[in-house]
């Protein structure tokens, strides 16, 4: 489904990624872990179009998307969840969730779907709250839900468990385990990834240092 | 449409039609001025709310359309709109903070340069510090024209916010990167907003020109640049901002405050951030 | 502040030294007021800009309302001249140039000192500087009051070169923004930025003089 070939990225002489080669099949969940600054987020940003690689290509469903704009990549079905939540702080939680669905389902159906997902997680009380008024954990949950709800072909989750307490980590795992999407998830530690990923990669200093098949 | 917004919209419509009941020329005259400035305020809010860019140069499309209308008539509308759109688009390549400064510089530069601009019109030199004269519309006609434009725009914008397009616009104005990540073509949306904002500002300049029958370099003044900013002191709700525009124009033009209106605007600018935060925290649900 | 300094020069034109001192004090006081307005009313750069713009326009309006006539000229200054290499240069012009040079040197020395180092930290990241124990409030206060003092004094010194009106500060404001923006483009912080600003402003003034 996704193929990354010889991907490298350099920022002002600092090498963030070196010759990354990666293939992700449909319905696979790939976990990427590594220390801070190893290049995990950079890889996801390049795939989602928010960064351009210094060299290399990204191919999605047979199409070269290396130089595509982020919104076009999003419309193709690759959705990226930011490490630091990027929400529409002046809009309600419901609006934030519905935005990705509106084009396909129309406004009312999109709102219905959003309310449904909030009820499943016992979060209906947040529906009319402004996203800017949420707690850190709630923002993180919303950041992931915002992309999940659109049923993407490929989901890129950048540290979805970062700054979450154990209660919210459980909620997050519950959400992710329910899905059958193709996912790439980054985290600092392998322990959490092992619970959802089918295989894990360690990135160190911009290179794939270790590869482990979990399931 | 949210109940509170609809009520405010109806209040605005009532205020606009009040002069027809009162039938006082002075009231008509002041209300006409208020309507023209309110249209300018609407155009400013469109840019600020849906693109996130704060402009201090809305006097530019306002003034340039007034000047060009005085010279060339209706052709000025698409030309002024195009010029304004291009300038805003170029300046939007800067970040949002630099956009504020650069639009302010643009407004001041034009304000200073326009008194030196003269035109050869029918072998007569016109313009300069005197400005340009043109045939004005009768007060009633001018008022009907501008107030129907204002009411139509106001209700269209209130309705738009409730549609999916409105949600896209609000999303882009809030966070461009997040909007891109959800598949919105942010550059296209911003361009469309710049066009609509410029067009509405251009119309307000045209209404100003036909109302007064005279256009002077003061149409580019700092006062005009800052007015929309001050009118949105309690937030970017369309009806509230229009009501505040009316209140400002009425209070400063219809009383002893005429000589001090710029000082009033300056004081409002000073308290603006605090007042805005207070209003948003206390009154957000209603506004 | 520039306009305030110029008007002080007009009102005290018979005594140049007093005019310079008074304009500096007036600027300093206005700077204190501005600092507290910004501190209590704004939370970020854009809000601070708006508050200072409102403050500036208020000063302009107060001047316009209290001194009703549009334009003033400072003409009652006794000028004596020196003959330097065949060129007649007034003592006033030399004083202006001397004071400007002194300001640049003082500011440069300031940037190279401990004070300047802390200013650089604050310029880079205010919160981080505070975490490292820098009293950002004190430094911001000093910067605003000192620059208000300087701009007011420069308004006083340059008052003889132009007609005074409440709006005379706007061209200076634009020049200042353009020069600062260009200097930032050439990079650097602290002393290097200061040197860039000097070079850009001198070049800008020369070009403006030639073109206009």
C-alpha cells in the first residue's frame, strides 16, 4: 500500500533521515519507536506531505506522492495525527470531529457519526465544548479521533500516547485496537507498541536500526 | 441559524430601517455613514475570521474604489477588487504578524502619497489634496442601496456560517495546518476569502463616494484603517460588530464628540485586547 | 514620542539644552506609561502593537486638541556656524550628529555588557530567559523607557529640520519598521543587529535623500 524508497532528509546540514526503505501492506499496523530526534516524526511528516524529502520517493497505491500537497494527500486517504495536537480551538469538539466527514456524508450525517463516536467513549459531555477549553489528555484524544473518524486508508499517528495518563492510555488503546485501519504509530517505547502493532521498527539517528515482527 | 445570532440580525435590520420611521434628514445622513462603515467592517471580519489575517489596510480597497469610481464609474469595481486581492495575496505570503505591520505600512504610505496624486480629467487637473467630486445619489436612494446591501450581506454571512462551507472557512481561519491535514485546500479558501473581502470593501468605497459626492485623500486615513478593528472590539460576531459600528458613528458624529472621535477610537484601541478577552470569556455563548 | 519631543523643542526653543533634557524626561515618562499599559492590557506581540498604536494616536490627538494650529516651525534657535574644510556646518547640526554617535556607541557598549547579554536571551525566548533567572520585566521596562527617551530626544534635535504637526511621527514610524525589518533580514541579534540597523538606516537615509 505504501512504499518508501531511499528516503533522506537533511535540515541545514543535520541529517534527520538516511536512506529509509519501508513497505507497508494493507491492514498492517507498524510501530516505529526510537529516542527523541531519531527521525520518527520527520518520516511521518514526509509521508503526509508536510515536509519534502531531500531525496527519495513515497509511493501510495502505485502513485508517487512525494511532491504532492498535504491536502491532496489527505484527500487520497492518508491522514496524519500531530504529536502536539492541532485542533480548531475556536470550534466545538463536534465541529472538529465532523470536519473530515462533511465532504462525504454532508453536515447532518457527519454530526451524527461524531456524536456516535463520542458516546462510545462516554465523551458526549464534551460535544459542545470548544476544543481550546479541553484538558491536555482530552485534546490528545480528540486529535486522534479527528483523523480516525474519517476512516482513512492509511493512518499516521505521531506519538498518540505522549502526555497521557494511564486512564487515557487505556482509552486510546481501546480506540486503536477496535480499528482495522492500516496504521503507522510512533512512540518512545516499544512496550506500548507491542500491544497493537504487527511489526515494530526502531529508528536511531535517522536509520532503521532494528526490525521486529510481533504477530 | 443560532437564535441569538438571528435576534441580533433582526435588531440590526430594525436599526437600519429606523430612519424611515423617524424621517429626520440628519438621522438619515448619519445612519447612511454608519451603514457604509458597517459594510467595511463586514469585509474586514471576513478576512480576519476566515483566513486569520488581521489587516490594517482595508482603507486601501475602500479608498481606491472610491477614487476610481469618481473617475471611471462602474469599471472601478472589478479593477479595485482585483488590485486589492493581488496585494492582499502577496502580503499573505508573509507570516501573520508581518502581515499586520505590512498592511499598516501600506495604508500609511497611500494616505501620505494620495494628496500628491493628480489626474488629468477632461483637460482639467483634479485630485491632489482637494480630492475628486462626482454626482452623488439622493440621500434616500443612497441609503436604500447601501442598507439593502448591508442587510443582504449580513444575513448571507450568518447563513453561510451554518453550512459546511462556513465550517471549512472557520477551520482555515483557526488553524491552516490542521485544515490542510484534513484535506482542505487552504490556499484556495484563503484566495476566495480575499476576493470576497476585497469586493465587499470595494462596494463600501463606492457607496461612500455616491453618498458624499466627493472623495478626498482622507478615505485612506488611519481612522478608516483602524475603524473595522475597533468595531470588532467585542468579538467577530457580524451583528454585534455592525451594531457597534452604528453606535460609534452615531456617538461620534451626532454629538459633541465629533472633535474627539479619533481620541475615542485610540482609547478603544488601547483597551481593545483586555475588553476583547473579557467579552469572549463572559459573552461568548451569546455572541 | 518623536512628535512629543519635537513639540517640547517648539515650546522651549529659546533654550536648546533645557529642551533636550525636558523632551528626554517627557519621553521617559511616556515610556513608563506605555510599559504599564502593555503589561496590563496585552498578552502577545500583536496586542502590544495595537495598544502602543492606540497610545501613539492618543498622544497625537491630545497635541492636536491642545495646540489647535496645524503646523509649527521651530525658528527661534540661534545658530552659529563653523568652517570645516570649506564647508559651513552649524553647531546645532554637529550637536545632533555628536549626540547620535554617542547614542550608537553607548548602545553598542550596552549590548556588549552583561545587560546586553540578558537582552539577547529575552529577545530569543522570553519564558526560557525567565526560567534561567533573568528578570524579564525589569529589562523590558528599561528597553521601553530608554528607547522612548531616545526617540523623544531625537524628535527634539530634528525639530528644526521640518514642520511640526501631530502626524509628523507616522513617516518616522514607517521608516523605523522598514529599517528594523531590513536589519532583521540581514540577521543577527543583540549588537550585530544594532550594527545592521545603523548601516541600513544610514543607507536608507542617503538613498531617500538622493531619490527625493
